[in-house]
């Protein structure tokens, strides 16, 4: 099945691309959206990564801002280049002149019923594509979303995850559009951050990809351990990608009704999950997403190690 990767390029977006390619998946296009770092740098960093990998996949720049709200980038988390402090740029590859929204619509028509959509960023591009061409709901087979929270542990505010916080209006559009959705919330990444044993093992592999991994994740790992008090670097995007490749990585998931808070202030971007049965008098909300609660860390790490070999 072909994939679109919709991303705000940083280290985990790049590793998601590598994982798909190394596991035999076709990537039909990469769409870029506002998010982690300066938008033009997001585009440059993805093109730089493609040159490193020796592959030429179309890169489509998309929305530079959310539908409604203002937002901030997070260079302190990923560095100015998204892979550390040094900005990187391609020497040969260039981005497509086609807008990401149009590319999503065209690819969904070309691969109707087969296309899978990896949404590892704010959902602005996908929301705009749906609003312009609602038939993409029928054409896109499955949407994998990294975003939101289960229990309200935020990473941009105390209760909001970054992707949902950047463009909550887009999240609301996508959640209620009728896509077949698997949602991987932030806490799944926090609970399965790369521990010291795994980090040292990867450092000792000494392959082209393992060395690249250590290089692009060092800044993020240091920030995550110091500022967010994690045991190591989390893999929100790569876990989402791993699930798209191998569903046996999921240990527990349930169909839930999921919504998002769009008001400004303390609750902007907060994830709302209705745990009441749809038949309950106070509820009536039908599930609209599969929510992942737990994964098998060892299975995930095995897939990551396999990806970095050779």
C-alpha cells in the first residue's frame, strides 16, 4: 500500500520515512506543514534527508500556518535544523511547485482505496484537502495520526500535545470527517522512550543508518531527558509508523469517541475522550477513532533495530 507522509520535518519524521522505506513500503509523496521549526527549514531538512538516503520522493510544501490560530515553533526541542542546532540544506533536490493540498487530493484519486496517510504533524494539510475535496474520505484507506493525549500529559502546555495544540480546528475537521483513524497519543511515546540500554546498543551498531540515528537524535534526547524528565528520546512519529507497518506492536487499543478543545487559554488543544458507552443517556457519541493505549516496547525496538541494520 502506498503512503503519504504528512510532516513538520524533524528527526522523528525522517526516521519514520526511513522505517517505511526499509520495510518495503512505497512512499508516494511527502507533504510539509507548519509545526516544529521554520517552514522553509522543514522543507530543506526533508530534502537533505532524501539526499542522504539516495532517494527522490516528491516533496510538496503545504500550509505555513494553522486554519485559525497563531502558533509557535519549537526549535528548543529539535534544534534550528530539526536534527540539531545546525541548519541543513540540500545540494541537489528541490521541492515540487505543487501545493500539498492538491497533491493529497491527486494522490488519493490515483491510489483510491489503497492510499494510507501518515499524519505525524499538525493536521492542517489534511483538513484543507478534505474541505476542498470531501471524497478523499472514501479514497484514503486509513489515517494514522500521532497526536493528542490520553490522560492530559502535555508537551507544549500542561495538558495539550503539540500537534493538536498547533491547529485544533484542523483536528476537529479531521476527527469528524469520517476517516478510518488510528490515533497514537503522546503518552504512548513517553512511556516507551528509548532507554539507555537500547541507546547504547544503537550507538554500538556502527552502521550508516545507526550512526545517522545517533547524530540526528542527540539534541532531542538531551532535551527530552532534561526538560521533560523522560528516560530517553521518545518516538511519537516512529511508533505511529511502526504500528502502520506491524499492528502486532499494539498491546491495547480501543475504539473511542475523540474530540478536541478549540478555545484559547489553558485548554487549547486538549484531547477529549468519551469513555461512556454510546448507549448511555449522557453520551450518545459514536466512536470515531481507534485509540492506542499501550504498545509492546520490545517488538517496537526490534523493528527499529532491523530498520537501522545494514
